[in-house]
């Protein structure tokens, strides 16, 4: 506006004077000429705020100050004013780890929290808060520096006061939970921890941060039969009382465990655990003592074993409940269990799994409580076929487990399931009439010839029970027995008449043959007609005793037969055995065995099915052991005899056909071995009631025909006896009586010399 009035006044002056000189815009009259007018000096705010005025010849122009901008690069006062440029938005000029703050015409850079500006590099570098003093995480926390920040890690028993970047403070565990130490314990808070003190009669088993549980140190007094439990009960009571009084010093958990296994091993080896009540006491005391000892173990896995038992213990001590599965192995058993099952719902701060395997030498009762109509109808007998194991966990509620437990047992005696053999997974149920084996709680069971896999819904002491079913007396078996024994009785009767009446064959061997046939005849006769007379127990016992005596007598005479053959062929003795020695061995030895057996175990004579020896208490060995001895000795005599005869025949007949000679030896060998008791080898598979059907039929057939074999070998194969039979048959034919009589006289004189000496060798000939 002022500029406008200047131009008007100048024009008015020129008009008035009429002589004035004119100057262009932006110029001023100076003297006779014009000079440039400096608009910027005349009016400093000509261009407005945040701008710069630039004078030019006759004019001017405006520019914005640094940090400001306008719509045109050069402008005059009539254009808009300069506006601030936001450098932080358009192009962030600040370094890494910093923030940009805009200002009028400029900006500033500030480092982020946890960073500081480096004067050397003009960059923001990380600030190590963990190096500050005092410690940013407190006295108990550990600091971990991070780019621009830090974190505080608190140990167990401490927590952050706010977020993870705050100092650690102690947790008062005693206020965090009511009855932190149980209803019968007092809690004392410590820096980062706490301590439980139990009242008398309660204990936390040396784990001062677990709840106090009640100790039951009193058990019933043992009976005289359970005297072997004394040391075990004393160990339990002493361990229990030491835990009840925390100030009292006690041994470490592992030392107590070794002591327990030694004491338990002594009970096992003593053989006194034979009745149900004693077994219940033993297993119960072992379980109660283990509950006192195992929580005191500090190692995650502990194993202790001796000759009679083995123990494996797994322990976890943590404030958090353990998870996952636990697999444990001991002698003869494999355990698969979950830690959830072991810990239970009321987790006391520790969890454990204990597996104890007892040696098979422990004399366990085998009376089961089974719902098995088949076993009852077939009169099954039972025996344990695995080690007995006890499975123990810290969870006291084991009647109904949240997850099943699997046990894999190894059979003590291998055998596949059959009509004669079956297996059952059982546990010791002490609530049934003082204790018995029961299948209750067994969810699944799988068996093969070597192992049994049992899945249970509860925990206790477990085993595999083997049921043995007697082989049924089939019609074919009874028929073979009756026909064979009848034929044997006829043949033995003929043999007895032959050996008694034929004077031409009198001698030691004939005497042995006679009494062998006599013993077998009486034994077969009693067996055929009285073996099933089980109605009268006394009569049945008498029948069993007579069978025991006469069968043993037959074997003793078989032994004498082998001895006589050995003397005749190998030792070349011409003298015969004295009759006193023959009767002492043939009848005296069996009588002594029967008397001793009857005194030792009188109830062993007679069973529910047959009048024979009982399989209980291994009483069958009173018959089986002498039989084995006779078979072994006779096998020795037989081999020596055949070898000697082979050498003799080879020297006498060097050109004899070897094949024919060997065939004759084989036939004679088989027959002689059968007569000397070799056939009874098949009975070895039947004495334990585990024989197969094939062995049963072989045993029955060969023994039923033993009398017929003796008749064939000692009568029909004897030339002297055949001649006597010929004489007997010839006596009937009167037309040839004289001729047969002369022939008999000559042959009789020869038959009286069955043993003659060879001139060249001096050895006996048969």
C-alpha cells in the first residue's frame, strides 16, 4: 500500500513541475539519474515468515528458509507463505535404533530406550543394563541382556515383581497353599524355598518340601510258623520309628534298601514261606518297608540284587507332576507303566516306581481262586511258572488305576498252550481266606511258549500260574494197556513155568530170569486189576506200595541181568553169583526204598485218579531215581557187552557177511535194551505230567508188551529152550518118542554147558 502511494506522489510532482525525469519500477531518482530500490531492506517482512528476500535490479524475489518449502521455487510477497517440511515423514534421516522428531524447519534424532548415542560413530548402540549397579534383577535373579532391553530369570522359589524385566522377589510358599505340608505338618518359609516339619507319627521321608503322611509302624504279631518274618518286621519297625522322629539319625535310603533285600533274601532262602498267611505277611511287610525306603532314595534309578531277589527303583522329585511312560526290567519280568499312574491325584512332590522280583526257590502256595470250570472238571494241578514280582508306586490309590499296567513274564518252563497245559495271569489276593492267587483285575492276557503278557487294572504282587491237566484215559489207551498186559501176563506165566521146570537150563541167568518174570508178573497183575481201585484209600495205598515194590524189584533183577552178562562176556568169570547176593539186591533194595519212602511221606501212596505214587513233594523220584540209575548202569553193561561180542564174532568168523552181522547185532541190541529197562526212558516225559500224547502211547505200548519181549528173547531166541519145547511137543507124538528122546539126551548134555572156553583165547563163549 505504501508503495502505491509513493508512485502517486511521484506522478503528482512530475505534473506540477512539468520538468521532472521519470524512472522505471524498482528504481529511485537520484540526482540526474535513477538508482535501484532495495525492496528487501525497506521492508524486511516483505516475503513473509520463514522466507528469505533476494533483491534484484529493479525488483526482488523470495525463497523459503531451509526446512520450509513453497509452491514455487522463487516467489514474491503475493505468493503463499513458506510451509514447514516434515523430514521425519518424507525420508527418515535418523540412524538405526533411534526415533526422529520434527521441528519448525528442522528435526532431531533420539536413541530408543536401551540405546545411547555414540559420539564416535554418531550411531545408537545397545546399553548393557546387566552391568548396572545395583543389579537390575535383584540379588537372586539372573540378568540376560538383549538388544535395547534385558530379561530377569528367577530361580525356583522366586518370581518377578512385574514383567520379565523386573527384579526377582521371594515367593512365600507357606501362604500360597493351605496345608502346604499337609494337615499334620508345619510350614516355614525360606529364601526361595520352604521347610516342612512333621508332627510325631508322620513323615515326609526326608523330603523337606513334601507333605507329611501318616506312618503305621504297628503290625500284628507273627505266628510261630512265621518266625522267619521276625527280622523283616524288626527292620520295618526300626525304619518306621526313625522316620517318625526326625531328629533321630537313620541310614541312607540305599543302605536301608540293601539291608531290606538281604533280610528278604534270607526269608526266601529259608523255605518257610509255604502257607498262605505267611506269604501274605511276607509280601505285605516287604511292600510296607519299601514305601518307607524308596522315597528316601536320591538317585533317579537304583538297582539292588542278590541270589534270591532283585529290586529296581525309579524316583522323580520335582514340584511339577512327572509325565510320560516308565519302562523297567528285572530278572524274568518287564514292566510298562505311566508316571501319571505312579504319581496319583494327590501328588506329594515326589513319585516312584518299584519293581521287586523274587527267586523261584520261594515255596509259594499254588492254590488258586479261579472261575475255571474246565480246571475243576479235569482235576487240574497248578504250579507257578514265573517269578513272583511286586509292583509298587507312590500313589496309594491303586485299586482302580487311571491307566492299565502291563507286565511281561518269562516262563520258568517253556511250553505252548494245549489241551494238557494252560496259563493264567494271577495276583496274590490276601483278602481271600488268608490269601490265594486270583485273576481279578486282569484286563488282557496273551501267552506263547516262552512269555506271558498280562495287563492289570490294579497293583499288587503278580505271577503266572501254570495249570496242568492230566491226560484223559482214552478208549484206545485203555485197550492197548489191557491187551498188552494180558499178553504179557500169559507170556510171563509161560516163562515162569519154563524157568522152573526145565532142568537143563538151570543156572544163575535162569534164576535171574525167573525172578524178573515173577516180579513183572505180579506187578502187571496188580496194575491190570487194581490200579483204579481208589475208593478205599488204605487199600489204594497198599496197591501203590506193592506196585512200587515189585516194579523196583523188576528193575533190580534187570540190573542183575546186566551184571551177569558183563561177568560172562567181559570178565570171563566161570563162578556164579551167590543166591544171597541175588535176593539181597533183587528184593532187599526195593523193600528198603519202599520202607524209607513210606516213613518219609506216607500220604504219597495213592492219588485221586490212580493207586500210584503222588507227584506232590517230588515223591515220584522215590521210583524214578532208582529207575534212572538202573538204566544208566545197564546201558553201560550193554554197550560193553555188544562191543565185546562184536569183537568175538569178528575173530571167529572173519569171512562172515558184515551187513548180516550188523543187522543181527542191531536186533539183539534193541531187544536186550528193552529188557534191561531202556523202554522206561519214555516215561521221563510223563512223570511231571507234561508228557505228550505220542510219548504216552509209546510208553504204554512198550511197557505193556515187556512180558512178551522177555518171552521172545529169553525163550524163543534161546536154542536150549527151543529144544526143550521140541521135546515137550515130541512127547505128545508117541510114534517118534524114541528118536526125540535120544536127540534130547544129546542136546541136554550140550545145553548144560552154555559157557565154554576157547582154546586159543581163553575167553568165555555164549
